[in-house]
């Protein structure tokens, strides 16, 4: 529940926190945005209440988005966490304002990532596919090693070491590294 002022009254409305989302960013864009004042400066072009948190990050709010937190991580991806409240659907003006808030959010993501909505969706699918591929490679390697009678101890030890590297990369959110190591794991056990 979030307290929202509505004219002269304060009402409690249910809020929906989306959790941290990750977006790929076009190569070179983080540097360009940093040179132009950073992520908070960019966000202030789209939202009213923005506070610079330093290190290319900000927190703020705008309309139905009662909390917006965003930053570029060390790998150059945009991480965002947003809490939304539902508008009063009985009030056409509130719905119109909420639609404008959503439009501003989409335009901000376009500017902060360098990708449009479709491209962001494609990149997210690609990112998830890399994680899935890495997890499948671990499962296949373990299954192969459990069935194989002529895999040397040295190869088994190498495979287990690679599995640990893949799991660590996945835990750190480095799906690209995990997928690359998974490919090498598959070749090791061929």
C-alpha cells in the first residue's frame, strides 16, 4: 500500500513493485550519457521528481510510478526497479495521465538503452536464452559424466571446474560468459 494525495485527501492504494529489471544498452551509449550529465540528467527530461544518486544512478517518482530507481551496472546494462500504483479507472483524466506516464517511461527506456521496445524485448529473450543454454549444458554434462565409463578423472575434474565457473557467472548475472563457458564444456566432453 502506498499513500497518494488526491486533491485535498490522502488515500491508500495498492502498489505493484515489479522487481529489478535488466536492459541491454547499445555500445558507447553509457559513455555518451555520462558525458552529458549522467543518467539522472537524462531521467529529468522525462520525469518530474528525480534525485541523482551518483555513479550514473538516480531515484525518483513520476505520476503512477511512485518509486523509480535506476543505474547502469559495471557491465553497461541498465537496471531499473519501479513501483507503480493503479490509477483511478473511474476518472478518465487519471487514466489519461497514467497513459502519459507510461509513454514517458517508454521514451526514457528508448533514450537510456538506445533500443526501441521491440529491440529491448529481443535482447531480453537473447539474454534469457544464454542463461538457459548454460543451465542445459551443466545438466547435460552431469548426465553424460554419470553415464560415461571411460571419461578420465582429469576430464571430469576439468568439467566440474567449468561447471563451477558457469554457475558463478550465472549468479553474477553474466549470462554471456556463462554461455561461452558452457560451449567449451560441451566441446570438452565430446
